[in-house]
C-alpha cells in the first residue's frame, strides 16, 4: 500500500512539472499590442460630459423639473444630466454657477436680475444669462384656517416663519409684513428653512408661513390634505404700491387648486439660468431638449407645465439670454426682438 502511494505521488509531481514547463510566458510584444489596443479603444470612445443642474430641496417644483430635464438630457444628448437638490434655492444655485461647480439651474426672475445686476444680493454682478422662462412662482402667505386671521395685517402678534437670515426672499417678506404693521417688535418671526416651516405649521407651532410654493407644489398638497389651510391677502393699495416698486411681481388669485378659497398672492416667473461662459452648442441643446419634449413634460409634470407659456420663452425675464438659446428660439419662430 505504501509503495502504491509513493508511485502516485511521483506521477503527480511529474504531471505538475510538465504542465508548468509547457506554459509559455506572454511576450512583451503581445502585452504591448494589447495595451495599445485598449488605449486606442478608450481614446476612440466619446467621453460624455456631465451637466450638473442645481435645483431646490426634494419635494419642490424646481427639483421635479430638474429631475425630468436631467433625464431628457441623459437620454437624448451626448451629455449626462445630474439633478441635485439645493436647500439654499437660487441663491446657492447662483453662487455655485459663479464658482463653476454647476452648469444649469433655476431662479426667480427677480433674484436672477439682482444677481446679474449686482449691488443687492451680491456686491459684484454675476455673468448670468437666461435659457427660458418656466412656470410662475407664487409667494404664498399660508396658515391654518383659524377664526380672526384672514389678512396679512391680522398676523400682528402671531408667529410667522419665513426664509433663513441671509436669504433675500426672507428680507422681502419682512418688508411686506412691515408695510402691514407686522414687525419683529410686535410679532414672533422665525427665519427657518421651508420644509421646517411647513412641519411647524402642520403641528400648529406657527400661525403663518411665507415661502414661494405655487402651483402643483408637493408641500402645499401635503398640508392641504392633512390640515385645513387658508391663504392671507395683503391690503390692495399696499400691495399695488409694492408692485410699482418691484415690477417683477403681479397679483393673482390663488388657492382653489388646494381646495380652499382664492386669495390674492404675489406672482413672478421662474427662469432656467446658466453662465454666459457655457458653450453655445450646450445651451442650444439643453434648451431644445426641453421645448421639444412637451408631451413628456406634460406627463411627468402635470401640475407644472399647464402654467408654462410655451409661446413666449422670454415672459417676465429681465436678464440677457444665452446666444445658444436665442439660436434655437429663432429656428422655431419663438424669438421676437
């Protein structure tokens, strides 16, 4: 038995030695050829450029628009669209555009104008340009439906939440409140994030929140579904005087969409923005992909697209347009000097 075992071990050793000797090493020429082939293939393959879209917090209409826009860009162009949330809204978006961190974004027409002009939000102007107007944005004064509180002036002595300190929209809200006699001296005004405001309103911790929500907004839908809400109007003369000094705004009846009585609320358009340095072919492509997919946008953004003026991409926009966007609009007859 021991003899048989020794014979088997000898045969196994011989077999392993034979196999090892028969395996030929890869030549340097073959390895070099393989490396050259791989490098050529990588060089030949087109390198896709990422286009970063800065939008809003998840649940906001800008975030929804950005997600759909990114999908259309990725599936129909040589670029890869990436949608990212931006709790700081257009102020953070414009800063990131200025720093070259993102490529595209959304803003209110008023803040886009002040960013482009300089001297209000930022000391120095930002070389912002517009691509196209989108849906109107509504500055909503919204609260729980309680007796005795029906107008902005009725908020005196109440608790109100609006944008954080440093956010220009919050400063505008404080100005409107002050015009109606509501100030930090006689009322409690919290400067917090939009989502936090909504949660505090739902819990009854504040009497009113003032943020840009608007048509089809997910947060307002949730509030209206779980609580009885109302929208507060300003004094007609005070609001008209305010609009005279801030011509980005108008007044529209708002509320019916959420199952409550309409109230006059401030409205201004939103706009897709980028930097003037964005290559013309990219600006042309991302604009075209938005306008030539209206059917898909209607399916995916049914609460937003009905309010977009597809026949006037310049509606309410007060900053220059990117030449790439102008080129597309001229091709399709939507640009009128």
